[in-house]
């Protein structure tokens, strides 16, 4: 019973567990069939629930559920709920940034994403060469990759304050203004509803996606497996960093070869001679089946 104070801690633990499991489509369908939406809406809108422990967690679960069309439609039709979420998103309470981010993410998904996807694509006038989408738990390796890319002259957009940083609108703007989106895949990435929102929008906007494996033996499945399907991914967890980085740079070069109107980025080697990064590095031939495979 969510109204019983004696079960409050157990209910909070349940919400945290649901956050981890709700990225699975089967769990989404089960929660919807079990009429969980009204209970989660109550957790968001009723003041007796803690803004961080319960309201924010419930909003993040609802954001994950909004990828299901039936759930999204039901939430849009609940005018009281939508008004409350807009109010939370526009509030200026500094210690509730997690709550505001979840509210903003849900509003993006329910009200703004479809219109944004329909916008005309930017052609040959990107502000960034690359946008990096990653989970905060993988930040150390992501920052290392980012620093190497910047060193050789790529314009790279990355949200270094990923836990409480850019809103989904800012993320969408970065995706729209980037030629390539690097997806840093791991269990933590798949379990993050914000990462799912970024990857989904990049996929919908038909950006060049380059998936990276960040953890040993990781294999993308579920929604992440669908987005990565048929694409080459670079395994930073299996091979030495410099070799994996060269493989990544080659994938970027292969994409730029196919878009010759893009300006060539030149890399600086130790002898300070300018060498175009579009010089191809040998890479294994793609599987004829078109299924995803790894560069190792």
C-alpha cells in the first residue's frame, strides 16, 4: 500500500528497482497491463511523496514508459498530470534539479520530440563534428576518448555534468548540430532513460551513429540492440586504447569519405606534419548479413 507510512522505505526501494528494469520492453508492457500508470502519476502529483526519493524516481519511470505508445497517449490525455509536470519543469528550486530534469525529459518525449524529428535536417553546416552520448558511470573512458578527438582537431560536444547537466532540449540541439553521434554502450547506458532518449533521437534524426563498447563482454540488446543493429562498433574494453582509438578514427574517416563536401580535419602527429585524418586505416570487411559486428 503506497499510502501506508510503514511501507515507505520498501516502496522507495521498489521504485529504484523499477528504474533499472523498466528499460526492458516486456517490463514496460507488464507495468502498463498491471495498471501501474495511475499509481506512478499519484507519486508525482501528490505532495506527500518526497520530491527526490519518490517523485523524481516515478517521473523517470514514466519517462521510460513513454516510449510505449499506449502509455504516452494515456499520459498526454491526463491534463492535470501534464499541467503539474510543466509546473515542475519551470520551477526554480535549486535542490530539485533531478526532479526538474525528469519533468523536462518527459515533456520533451510527450510534446516536443515528434515536432523536432520533423524539422528539416541541417546539411553541411554542423556546429560540431561529433556528439558523445554516454552514461556518467563510464565517464573516465569517455573523457579520455573525447580528449584524443579534440587533440586532432575534431569539434566534439559532450555534457561533462551528465548527472545534472543539459536538458533534453539542449541534447537535441547538440544532436541536430552534429554530423556524427558516438554512442558509448554499457549496461549503465542502456538503463539510463536519458541515454535512451538521446540515442533514440539521434536515430530518428538519421545521424551517423558509431557505437562503442565500454565494458568487457558487453553485448547490446533490447532497444539499444535495435539502434546498434547493422552498425560497426568499436570495442574499447577488449583491445588496447590506442588501437581502439585508431579504429574509431577510421570509422569517422570512412563516414567523411562518403560525404566529400565535409571539410577535412587534419591531425597533428609528433613530427608536427599535417596528415589528413581521412587516410583510411585497414578495417575488417563487414558481414554480408548486415548484422552488427565488432571491430577488435
